[in-house]
């Protein structure tokens, strides 16, 4: 089944299943513009499937389904298998953060009769792609008394949108002489909030009017920006892409497309697995997997320790054995081959849309720097699973050897001495406000993840 176009021999039954699955995925990424929103949607789904909070459970038995949430931005699910945890777990790990603009702590200011918000971009972005497009503001404001206020501006069709202006072409002669990295500077990615002054206000009247509107709708003051987590993201729904509706255009495919397919794989398992199945969705991958909700935190270890304790085996040795015997797919996207930019790829080792899930034996950059490099024995084991289940798959590198590169969470989990390989969906326009995936690859990734958990 290696590197074969899925559309060519897919039955109508499979195409129908594929289309239905992708409609549900489109809803997930449309509603999940932030990590918190992804966790909230995930919680809603897993509770419907019978998952229980691990904090409320004293013991676990084969067939039990449990979850654990970390700071509302990180979640792990377990479907307990018949074998002891110390014989290993089957893990699907994806990240739910995506490149965006974060609003600074002291953001709101007025300049020349405009009220603007100051931002700091998050993750690897081409800054010029974020101007002159409709943007939304999503997140939370936490007041000093602990009250959390959900903020959502621009996602409802009745809402206004915000945005970042650019210099008109007629006056852009000097600007166009700059390199793409400099044509829009990071400090110039300021969001326009409004232009109507507040009546009877002498100073910063436009800013005062915006604060008045925010107070009326959300009941927070300017100083509450200090303890806010507000993200500026592209507005609007995920849409079918292409006249044949073969693809999906949307924000955040990297890596929510792998998060959703991993999530669905574990919750759709009805039978009790042999090995405990796990899906972990993490934050902060786009900035190095750091912090309390990133893959480098102790949250995953602590969750496994809680499970071991519930099975009366919570020793450090038991934890280390569990991790060492675990097998993992680092569910992360790969760079899709773009015929308009073919020169950056080795075509023999590139990921093509419509040919199925992509396995990256190694990522990193240039001399494999920052890479997890999967053992060939593990890759062979994965190949057997794919062939047994007639899964379309392909292998790839992230561009030509000296072109650039990128990383995933794979190397972090590899530090536990577990077998890990990257496996995900090829994406066009990666890290842009609008990314593209093939519906065929989305569904095939789901089937691949499900087969992996069942092995």
C-alpha cells in the first residue's frame, strides 16, 4: 500500500466514510481555535464515551477509560488494557497549539484616532501573511478574584472582526525593497480595534470607548489584561478546498489534524485493548515544548504514576519499565509536496497529498540536528501493521538536506528510551493562517492510528 493515491481505488463506501469523518473534523478545528478550546471539545467528546476523571478513581481495571486535564491546555486519555502497564503502552501524541499572535500584557493604546492592540507572535510565522486578513480574538481574562471570563470576538457571523493593516501599493516603493522577513516587522503586527471616540472624553477617547465596550460585554477592566491569555487567530470556518472538495482549508491543521484523528482513534475503540492505549494532547510544541503544559513537563510521567498507583505498582522502577516498553507515534504533520515550490524537496523522499499517512523516520534540520531517529526494527514493526490493515502510507523527509527542517515532540519522549516515530498528515501552507490538507490523508491517518492502538 506504499505511496499509492488513495482516490484512485477507494470504494464509494470508503469515500462516504471519509467525507463524513472530515465534516466532523472541520467542526473540531473551526471550534478549536485555541488550546483551551481544543481541550474543552475533547472533554465533551470523551465524557460522552464514558471516560472518567482519573483524579476521582481509586483503582483501574482492564476496559476502564480515564482522562486527566492539565491547566485546561493539556489532556491525556487512557483506555486500560489487559496487560500490565509495565509491559508498555501504545501512545498517540499530538500538539494542539498553533502559530498565532498573542496579545501583550499592556496592549491597548491609541494613535492618530485609532485604538490598537500590541501583539507578540507565537511560533514560526511569515509575518507578512498575517496582515489584511480577518482576525478573531479568542481566550480568557482572569480577574484578581479568580473569576475567568471567556472572550470570543470575531467567530460568530454577527460579530465584527479585527485585523492588521498594510501599506497601500501606491506608497510601498521603499517597503518592497525589504526582504520578506522584514517587510512587516514583529512590532508592527498591531491589531486595529476601533476608531469611534467616547463622547465627552478629552484624552485617548477612542481607547476609552473600546474599554467601555469591553466592560459592557465582558466585564473586565484595562488592568485585567495583565492576567489574560488572548490569542489573535484567523477568523471563519474551515472550508472545503478545491472544486472537487478533495481538501480542507483551515487554520491550525498543524497539528490539530493529528490531534483530532488521534483522539478519534482512541475513543472509537470499543473492545478492550491488549496494551493500554493512550492519547496525549500537549501545548507549547511550536515554541520548543517547554513549560508546564508542554511535552517536556512531568505531566505525562505523573499521569502514568497515578495509573500505576491505581494498579498497586507505583514505584520508580515500574514507571521506568512502563516508559521503556512503550511504543509511540508522534502524531505530527509533515510538509506536503507543493508543485509550485518543488525545488525545496527531494521528490523521492517527499510527502504527497492524497497518498496517506506520512512516516518521518527522522526530522531535525540539516545534519539531523534536534532529531528523533527511529530504530529500523521499530519502523519495520510499523510497516507490518500498515500492510496488515491495508493502510496507505508514505515516508518522507522535511525538504532537501540543507534546505531547513523542523522538529516535533518525538525526541522528548525518545528520552524515556521508548520507541517513537513521527506519523502524520501532509500539509500545504504549513504555519500560514490558511493551511491545506487532503481529506483522504485525514481519514487514512485515523485508520492508521486505530490499527496502531489495536496491535
